[in-house]
C-alpha cells in the first residue's frame, strides 16, 4: 500500500471521526470527500471501498464507548451515576425504545437507501432540510428545558426522539442533527439531547455496521489491511477529539451555527454539481 493511499485512509478517518457525532452528516461528508476528491473506489474497488467505510465507523463507535463508559455501564447496573434513584434512572430500556423506529425502517428500506439515495444530489437535499429543522428547534424549543439529565427522560420521549431519528436515514440529514433537534423540541436541553444521541449511536451503528460487514465479508481484501487499519485508528482518535469538543460546545452555541454551515455547504455543492 503506497503512502498516498494510506494518506487517503487517514483523511477519510479524519472526516468520519470529526463529523460522525456533529450535526453536519458524516455520510454526506464522506460521499462529498470521496466521490469528488479521493475516489478510493478507483484503487480499492467498489466492494472494498464500501467495507472500508463500515470499518472506520466502528472506530467512531469505539470512541463513544471510551468516553461514555460510565453511562454505558450504568445501563446494565454495573455503575451508578450520581443523582440516580430507583425511580429516576436512565436504563437500557430507554435506549431500546429509542432505537426501535430507526431499526425497523432501516431494515425495511436498507436496499432502497443503498441503491437510490447515496449521491451528491440527495446529500444536498438532506443538508438543506436538516439545517432548517435545527433552526426550528433552536427557535421554537422551550426556553427553559424541562429535561436536563438523561435520568429524567421518559420512555415516551425516548420513543418520540427515536421516531424523529428516522429522518436521518436520508443521507445528508444527520442522525445527530435529527435526534438533537427532536430532543430539544421535546423539552431536552442541548447537552442531554446530545448525550442521548451518542448513547443510541452505539447499538445502532454497531448493528448496522456489523450487518453490513457480514453482507460484504467476501469483499474484504487483506491486501488492503493497512488501509483499513489507518482509517480505523484515524476515525477513533478524531472521534475522541470531536465528541469531547462537541459536548462542551453544544450547550453554548446550540444548533444554529451548524445549520448555517450546512446551508453554505449545500449551496457550494449545488453550485459545483448543477452549474
């Protein structure tokens, strides 16, 4: 594997890690960077390139587990978060309730999404619509959120956030953007909505990536192992940085600055693609 190819793996890992948990759409950015610039399919082949994108997502998932290990262990009763009580505790059931809608729709429409929605044009649409949802959440969400901790979250609100998360099945919409916006509109503060988003991401992304990895197992080429490894490590390291930074930032700046970035990016892409 030549240096320039490993550099491309590093760049794609950087893009995945820095955008997976920010409300800007990691899928959209991966499509943009790879399709318009790096073009990894030219030397990996389509199957191996798709498998690579799955592998680096696993690096981002691992970063969430490392950062939120206390909360994750508390879900199964192995760690007690300060302030938790027998009647006020965020549990594994909340996570399951939250991921059911996207899980069902993802399974039903996976093939359609893979075949018809992974393009620059659909990403542009997703970036625009997702941006407006984020602006609406900041403008019309409660001025004083009623839920400031995951341990205050009800099953009903977890399910409603999960329903809104289904919008992120459209490439470019952003899972973080959809769920944080939905959470804010339902009375969660931005930090709590982000925490819930990250926790839900672990089983959703692990399940989706695992299923895709099994389906594409025959596409794995061990000659590309170093490419996969560099991308995985890069995604893990930059996701660690991104998550810590984002959790501090979201409470201060809210969603609107990210929405403005998405609109500007969509306009630039539309100019490149259609003019």
